[in-house]
C-alpha cells in the first residue's frame, strides 16, 4: 500500500493504491477548497469503456485506407505489433505520396495534467520528426479574444493572468461580472491547480464591502457567498447592454476624458455610434430595465469598478464584440492600471486567471520545428475536411484549406468539442486514415481507423503544474497501466523506430531519463536567475515544491497607465484601440473598426428557447464521464438539462423524465431538472455527455451531447472561432422508450 500525491487539471489529490487500482482518493491536504471532480478518477480507471488493447476498424483492416462512413463499424482487436506495423506503413505511404501538408496534426484537446506526457507536445514532436503537419491555431476556449485582444489591447497573456485576485480583494468596490463568476469553472486550470483560492479572495472583497453584479442567464453561476445582484439579459445580448451603459457615461459626462486622450485611440470615431444606444434601446434588446442600466452606469462611474467578461461571452457568434466593448467600457471609466479597477477576462472561467505569474512555467518537452506553414483556425476542422481547396479569410489573411489524407489525434475529443456533430461525422468520412490515441472509447475513438490505448496520468511517472500555479508536483505512477495501455511517448518512440527516426524523436532517452533531464535543465535555468530548487531525486521523492513568484501582486497595465509613451502596448498605436484601423482595413462585415451590436443569426432560427451549452460542473469536458461523480448527476441515465419551472409547465414537462431537445440541426435526449436559478426562456445542458448517436441518424444523441444542436458557425470572419456556447432549441416530452445508453460501453467486436 503506497500513498502518493498526484495532480489533475481539477486539483491535486492523495491516493492509496494496491498497485493495480486506487483504493482511496483524498484531496491534497494543501488545498483549502478541493474540487469534487476528483470523485471520477478511481471509478473510471477500470471501467468497461477503457480501451484494453489496440483496435482497427474492420473496413480499414480489410480494405485499406480511403474515405469511409466512420462511426458505426466494428473494431478488430489486434496486437501492438500489428497495429504499429500497419500505422508505420500508412504514415510512410501518406508522407511519401502526399507530403506532410496532407497530415492534420492539430490534435486540439486538454488531455491530462502532467507536463512531459502532455499528449499535444508528444504528437507534435513526433509528426515534426517525420517532416511536419498542418497545425491548428488558437483554441476553443477564447479563440475570438485570441485574435481580437492582441489588436486592441496588446498581449492576451497579460490580460489572462490579469490583476492578482489578492489585489481585487483589497481594492475593488464594484465587480460587474458579465458571464458570472463560476465556482465550477475556476476550480479547473490547464495543467492543474494546487490550491483553490479564488473563492476566498472574492469573499474577502465581499466582506470588505465590495458589491458584485452577476450578469448571466444562470443565478448559480456566481459564488453564493458574494451576495451578488443577478441580472439576466437575453443570452447573446451583452454588447447591447454594455452599449446602453456607455451611452449613459457619454451622455452624462461620466467618462474619464483625460484617460481616453492619454491612453486610447479612436474614441471620437466611436462616440457618435453611441448616440442612439440609449438604455431604452438596450432594454428592448436585453430585457434589462432601462432604469437599472442607467443606475448601474452611474454606480460604475462612482466606484473602483472591475469589469469582467467571461470566456463564454465570446464563444458565440460575434463573440469579439462583448470583449472589445468591455475593454472600451473600462477605458471610458478610466480605471485600467488602477488596483482593483479596469478590465478582466476570465476570472471565474479558469483557475489560472488572477494568479500572480511565477518566475518560470514547468519544464516542457521541445516540439522541434514544423516546416509546414499551413494551419487552420482550430474550429474550422470540419470546413477543412469537407472543402479542400476552398478559400477563406482569417485575421486579415487570404487562405485556402489543405487537402488532408491523414488525421492524427492524441489528447483531444473532437466529437466532444466540435459543433454540429452530424456535419463533423460527414467531415470525418473524408480522410484516408484517422488515428486516435486515448485511454477511453470516446466518440472520437469510435470515428477512427486505428485506435491505440493510452495510459491515464495515474499510470505513469510525470510531474505537473498549471500555468501561473506556484506548485510543481512530482507525479509518480500510482498503479500499473490498465490492460495493454502504453503512454503516448512509448507509442511514438516505437513508431519512430519503425520509421527510422528513433534517435531524432527520443534523443536516446527513456521517459524516465527525460523527466530527470528536463527537470535538471529547468532547475539550472532558475539557478541562473538566483532561485535554488532541490535536485531531481529530492524533488521526486518529496512533497510538491513551491516555484517562486515573479510578481506576487500584479496590477494589470499599471506601467502603461503611469507612462504610456515609455511603456506602450503592443498595438499599432501603442495604446488601447477603441477604433482599430487594422481591423477596419480588413473590410469584414461582421467585425468592423469599433465594437458594434450585431444580432445573432440564430435568434431567427424559429426555435424559442436559448440553450446554454456551458462547461459541466461534474467533470472536465468529456473526461471521465463514466466516473462516479459525473454519473451521479445524470437523470434517467441522461445528462441533466435545467430549465425554469414556468417554461416546463407551459410544455407539460415532468421533472426527472427524459425530454427531447431539438432544432433544425439535431435532436438529443436529456433528463429534466427544474430550477429557478435558470432565467425564463433559457435552458442549460452542459457539454461532455459522450455522444451516443442513433445508428441510423448521427443527428440524434440518446445521451445529451448538446453539440448535435449547436451550429458550426464561426464567431466572425476575423477570428473564425468556436461559437458552441449557444443554440436556439425547443424541448418536448419524449414518449418513446429511450434507447439504451451505448456510449459508456466498448463498441462491438466481430463475433460479439
Ligand atoms: N457546445 C460547446 N462545445 C464546446 C464548448 C462549449 O462551451 N460549448 N467549449 C469548448 C472548449 S472551451 C473546449 S477547451 C473544448 C474541450 O475539448 P477537449 O479538450 O477535446 O475535451 P476533453 O474531454 O478534455 O478531451 C481530452 C481527451 O484526451 C483524453 N486523454 C486524457 N489523457 C490522455 C493522454 O495522456 N493521452 C491521450 N492520447 N489522451 C488522453 C481524454 O480521455 C479525452 O478523451 O470543448 C469545446 N466544446
Ligand atoms: N468544472 C469545469 N470547469 C471548467 C471546464 C470544465 O469542463 N468543467 N472547462 C474549462 C475550460 S476549457 C474553459 S475554456 C473554461 C470556460 O469558461 P467559461 O467560458 O466562462 O465557462 P462556461 O461554463 O462555458 O460559461 C460560463 C457561464 O457564462 C454564462 N453565459 C453563457 N452565455 C452567456 C451570455 O450570452 N451572456 C451572459 N452574460 N452570460 C452567459 C452561462 O451562465 C455560463 O454558465 O472553463 C474551464 N473550467
Ligand atoms: Mo476551453
């Protein structure tokens, strides 16, 4: 029996193990507010949905590579030797016949915590040793901001670490949270989170007298301890609400003209646009009373105010606008660079926002050089596969989609993360070969040809730390691998051996040797900066170590505010761009020279209810949906959908029963939960229930994956980002016998 500490994206834990399985999991004792998602790990490890050995789709095994209807066929279990021989042969064929520009290795996804075995780094390094691959750019999380913010505020990295939460705790008087301040989301951070502290910093602000206004369709999106006022505008209308506030600031001369003149450009070109954006205009669009808009504007001008925009607001069509408009509002208030004031992006979206930066992020494996220049904005995956050669615009560039023959995915689940899954299924029928590495039979594994079983993080040695997180955790394996699972590194090393590039991929090191090498390298680098950290052996056998902070309390843009000439932003003007000549110059209809109100196309789809497809409370994305904690929230074996009791009554829907969500793109079942925390006219079905398509109808999911309902529609021509947060739907009773849940078991094998 051993007790060891491990790290997951949702927090650190201590586990006991008998060598094969975890016998007890407890939160790490250093964490003041652990995340209950920890309850998914042990129960998922040996679940039947685990992939026990390599598999090959029967049609591919019999007929070889080529376009095919993927997603319904049997898989044949094969030995590792057979799988890797066939895969090496196919990689050789595609690289020699079509070149690296025919391989899509974007492979978006979170995989597991643990820096060395980070699947993205592994697959990219491997494909680079073969000659490269078509990349993906930006992310699903904040793809619209990722393109917009550098153009109007400079570096997005600075914005995302933001003003330290401890500074907000002492200085903020009014915290206006567009998109709420979600306890569930801030309890997760990419790469992991040692101590969950945001809630306590915000509570400290509240106890000091800071007022919170939560602008969200869901009341319980904000920490209950903050006593927040709840405003629920029509989803997707935040830009109109902000314009109404801005109108009041301008009309009542509550703007900081000195700040606007000194630190921004283009206000004079934007201000005329505000003339008719009265609070009454905003009320007609948002449903928020004009009087409240007016009084809120006055309160914002009279207080040290932080405007926070959650990432969800930009995961929508025209998602650039609320972010840009939030920045403009904060500029009009003139509080950028003041402690506790200004603008924040994602407090409450991810646990790393508001953490002071450390001197260095955790050691990482180099990915090598990718000679292929082609890339796509990450959420254009289906467009790329469906329309090779088609032209498109992105961030001022004229581009063309490449012709992809082989798709290689390790550490992500596109049949979780992408929109309009029936369309994605058509796209996945196009390539010659699809390869997926995953520990589980996810929907993406089921749409692959070659499926290779990967270890979970608890089954291999690693170390880990989240971005900005000051704690670096040794992560020694807790158990042996389940079934025949191998870690991604070993698989790629074995493939590299078959392809004659072993030395280039491994540099002669085993995984264990890499851990030691990368750690020591990192430690030496920190020593030159004057920070002494323990040697590898001491680190490996001891408690997590603290990484020194670069700036323990940070105020976003304080230097810029103090002297914008000497500390310019990385924008063309060096200042905050209320009007961007660059963006205006692209001539896009859907993102112009300054923030504007655009009505979402989806509002005209003819369906009455606003679906909020937000992040799940009981898991990370689709990860470990088979685990106990995730399953404990299911209703009638389906993902829970929440709606207001009045909306349910009008439709004669019964709590606890399976209901059918539908629109013109698709249909799914979900289990009904009634709640007054959901605004009328809104329904909430989180992402992450494993896609369980009807064998005859890929647009029907029997389990509750909202991505059969969402549109594969870009945020705008500028950023081409994911808009999965919203869709318009109707909900009806489901009278039939619900189909059995198939997604949580292994697919069929020949002979049963
Ligand atoms: N409708 C809608 N859709 C959305 C969103 C939304 O708001 N609404 N949000 C989007 C956002 S922000 C994101 S970030 C995406 C998330 O999308 P993804 O990041 O693709 O989702 P995950 O479920 O985290 O997928 C990670 C996969 O990696 C596997 N994995 C774990 N460890 C390893 C490993 O060591 N090796 C390998 N090979 N695999 C491993 C897991 O089993 C899992 O299948 O979803 C997006 N989709
Ligand atoms: N537990 C858990 N935490 C997570 C994740 C997870 O899967 N599980 N995923 C992580 C990832 S990858 C990311 S990118 C972040 C995402 O962080 P966010 O994008 O902030 O998270 P979401 O849960 O999608 O949305 C947050 C809330 O925004 C509100 N909202 C939605 N639409 C609107 C709107 O039009 N107007 C207003 N005012 N509010 C709106 C909804 O009430 C929703 O619950 O979360 C991270 N944290
Ligand atoms: Mo994300």
